[in-house]
């Protein structure tokens, strides 16, 4: 009998990623990064504590040559696979955040391949409004819905078709990603613009690139961030 063994490389880190980036070099349904968070908002239900997320801001920089569908960020809850999903829809040519499974798509953006883009999503359950910021510029606010309940599963590189699993290679991210941050509140327009211009800003209090708790699975590399010869990274 012949046996085939598949070895998946799993790396667990909690480290300062300043000046680093994740590289996803090929289309697969196995290469991903799982991010651990420090959300501390809880509500009581029948004597049990349930994690409840009422506000958030998420931001990152990414670089890809993909022209097909791909996921840039995927946050699922036990009840909802697309609680927060940042997705490029190639058929509609939309950069389409999903909030609570509702697509709030944005077209006419200069989301060109082989260029670094900064992408930020903010959301507030009090109003139900979500907003995309693209390269430091605000898009229209759109209605998205209520709170996120339960411990979030947060993944870079793949789109979750169920909580923490079921990935499609044809929706995977291929490229580089860096400077990932998340907050448990809406950050200010000034902070978003400073981030987009690579100036000093207040780092995320839920996910902080300078103290990142993550697990890389499959063919994902941690490399030095690519910057120009005259660039100065202040993050």
C-alpha cells in the first residue's frame, strides 16, 4: 500500500509585526492567518455571559494583482458567517463590505492591481451605519444592522463559508497584506487619514499589528514590508 501524507505547517506567534507583511503567494483553500482578539464586551443571557460587539473599526493595507473575486478580511460569528466581510466582487467590480450578511457595495473606486491600498471599515450598532474608507477617503455611510453576538472568528486570506472553516480557493487572497488593526470603537477621520498617509496614529486596541496574536496556516510567509528607498515607516 502507498500512503500519501499531507503536512500543514502551522505557526503560532504573538509578536511585533512592525515593518513586516504577510505574503500569500498562491491560490489555495488552506493558506490563511487566524487573528485572536481582546474584545471584552459581554451581555448576560439566562445566566450566561455572551460576547457582544457593538462598535468596531478595522483597517489594513493590501497589494494584489487579482482580478477575480477575493476576500480581504473575514469575521464570522457562531450565528453569521459574514458578520464583517471585506470582499472584491469581480462581476460587479465592487469593493463590497458585508455587515451582518448585508452587502454594502462601493463601485467607481481606483482599486487597481499591483498597488498598495489602505481599506478601512467602521460600524456602529447604535445607528446601524457602516462606512468604507478607501485610501484615506470616506465613502457614503450605509445601513448595516445590529450587534455581533458570540466570539468572533477572524481570518485573513480566506472567506469563511461557515464559522472558522469551509474555504474556496477561488475566493482566496493572493498578494501581500500589512498594518492590520482593529478597534472596539469608531476611530476618527483624522486617524484614518494619518494611517493612509503612513503617519503616526493610535494603534488598535483589539488587534494591534505591533503586538499581533495570530496563527498562520498553510503557505503563508512573514516577510519584511516592501517600502521605497526614501520611505520612512512610522508605524
